[in-house]
């Protein structure tokens, strides 16, 4: 079953870990791949984490991951924002992810860009209405991820994409979305690998983000039936190249 993959991109939640628990064999698999000379990247739709805090968290759980191998939605969004050379921005985000935006001019009055991440309790009546008015007055809108609900914190909660879509509709404008399944974050990740894309594998537990994004970017993909996977997810036109019960089975593709 040996395939000629030279690089592999892992989603985190539901693939390597789930709700603070490491899946058996996950850390060992990454060490095995590293020994084989396979390039490893970690691609997460987390906006709260910076790439540094993301790598630190994984390492504290027993993985051996370098900061340079991790890409979070907040890091990718900051990188994208930089290419726009913004005059000013309001980055609506909490957590370490905010540290990715240190280089920008932060304002909350008439920003050129509004950049929406997980703002936690900041998603309130006052801030949402203020954002609506700023968008109606011409502020440009970047939303870090498309997803509208999140289960990774334990219970289901509304997340970034839900607020993004609401504000887009209310202000009658269009946002730019960055995280999986959007193309930008995959292209950015590939750029750091320097490997032909048909030799790179994406591993995820969600068809709508991981597998759809991989297909759009021209990557081969593995769906693992863990984390947020539900059998009904398979009733759709998007087919991953491989479906495995758990992360451990990925090894088969490399031995
Ligand atoms: Mg996941």
C-alpha cells in the first residue's frame, strides 16, 4: 500500500487530539513519519492560538512539533493581512492568537479593516452593532474561519463564521474568509513545504473543512472517523482518497 507521499498536513482537533485527550498512537505516528523524512505540517482552524502556543500545547501533550510546522487560522490571517498593507485594523480576537497581529496599527474607530476571529464574550450587542455600522461605512471585512459552530470546547457553541455571515448579510457586503476550507490557507501551507501538491496528504475529521479544502487545493486526503466525524458525513459528493478508523492507520500508507 506504499504511496509516494513526501508531506502530510494534519488537522489537530478530532485527528491528533480531542477535547484535551491525545489519540493513542498519534504522537508515535508523527515521530515515525519524521524518521522517514516526511515533511509534517499542523493546520488548525484555531484562531485563539498563535502558532507558538499551538506548538507548545501539542508538545506538552507528548508531541514533537516545531513552531515553524504549525499554522493556525490567526497566523494565516495575519500573514494575509500583511499583504494588504493596511492603514489600520480592528482585530476582534482573544487569546494568544492576537499576538500574531503585533505589527499592525490597531484602532477601534474607523479601521480600514475589521478582522474577525474568536472574540469570545466580545461578541456582544454593543460590538456587533458597532461592527455593523463600520462595515456599512466602508470598512473591509476579513473573517478568520468559515465554520459556524464549534464542538472542540466541550459543548456546542456558535463560532466565528456565524458572526461573520450575520454581519455580511446585515451590512450587505462580502467578507474574505481565510481558514480551512478556503484556498489561501492551503496555498500558504504548501508554500512552506516546497513539495509538489500531489505528493502531499491532508488528514482531517471534517469533510466540510479538511477534505473540501484539500480537494480545492489539489491535495490527496484522508478522512479519519474520529473527533467530529459522523457516518452521515459520508452521504455527500465529496469523497476523500482514504477513509481510516483512526490516526494510527495512516502508517499503512508509508510502510
Ligand atoms: Mg478537526
